[in-house]
């Protein structure tokens, strides 16, 4: 296995960029049932001013005027033609991507887009979506939160559980080993991460064995600024392969890939260059909806 030794300058730049994406990963405090996106801290504004803007080309063309809700609803109407016999309960758990960090309109990211879409298309049914996204959560922290009464109650009632997790596990390794970062540091953590991910899934199933679980894959925000470090791409692929493997081994579980819809598309990132912006979350919502289609669709009687 090839070793990757980062220069000190590259490592410091990597940390400057990553801190905006994963800030607060070590925080493991209790959250409310519906977590609202946090206000971006002033530290991130400082970090943004230090990032070389020439490394990331800004898209100067503004998208056509249309709300996220209108666009995604149109996708659902055209692709799904949904008819659902019963009311629908969805639980979303995970990190900042579930919370919706980066959505400048404070609309809750991809989870709220999906909620608005389902409610508009299933207006004769009761649709409940509980968002327990928490910025910075690692897999070990999410596992602990699954014992919180409000999360347990939501999972027990759920028809569907959406999960984003894993990015902050990678960040934890970068933080601990940044002066002598080596691919083997990540390789040695793959097995423990897979064990924690399996435990998360089994914990959910112990509370509701009938719920359909959708694990949302990771994307690589380092393509542009760190294209000279190909091992970073391999690390993300390794983590995604773990998610795919866990999903394949479980009933009522699906892995949803996200990597290609963010690849080489700077216009889908927020100002921190890591979280999705409004357009990025719209793409996530469209992808998730396309994968939950077989679960949501029923034969109209």
C-alpha cells in the first residue's frame, strides 16, 4: 500500500478548509427533536478570508429563478406519480448534512426539501419528518444519541430512516495525525468505523425492524484544492465502499451514492467550499427521492 506524506503547507491548508466543514465534531451534547441549522460562527468567516479564492472558480451565471420546492416537486410529479395508502413518518439522523448547514435560506437542507415535496404530493396523507441532524457528529456520537428518548420515539414510528454519517470520522483522523498523515492511519480505522456503522443499523432495527433505512454516501469536497493528493479520493471511496457493503448485507437498507453529483461542480458548494449550498441540497434531495421511489410507490387501487 502506498504511503502518502503531506507537506506541512498542504496539511495546514487542509485543516483551514476542513474546519469550516466539520467544526464542532467533538461536541456530543443532547439536541432537540428538530435541530435548526446553527448560525455560521465568526471563526468560519475568518477561515474563508484565508482560503485562496483563485483555487476555486466561482460560477458567474445565476440559475434560473425557481424555488427549491418548485423544482424538486416537479421531479416527484414527473418521476413518481405517487400514491401512498398510509400516512408517512420519516426520521432523519446524522451530521451537518442532515442538519442542513450551508443552506443560506435556512430551509433545512435536503431533509426539508424532501418534507415539502412529500407534503405537496401526498396532501391527502399525514407526512411527519423529524430532523435530528447534528453538526459535527461522528459515528460514535450518533450511536450514543440513538438512546435519546425523542430519537427512539421517532424511529419507533418511522416508515423510513435517512442517515448521513462518516465524514467527521475522517476529520478526526486528519486532526490527530495532521503532522504525519499517512494512508495507513485511515486504513487502520476502516474496520472500527464499519463496526460502529453496523451497530448504528442494528440499533435502529432493534427499535423498528420494519423501517426502510437509507444511508447517504459521502462526496469529495477536496477535488479542486487538493487534486495533487489522490489518496484523499481513495479514502472517501473506501468509506463509501464500507457503506455499500453494510447496506448489501442488510434487509430493508439501501446505500445512496452522492459522489458523482458533486464531482467537479464548484457551483453546488456553500461559501465554506465544503457543505452543499441551496443548489447542492436540491441535487441531494432529487437523488434521495429517486432512490426511495420503490419504497414510496404503491399500486393504486
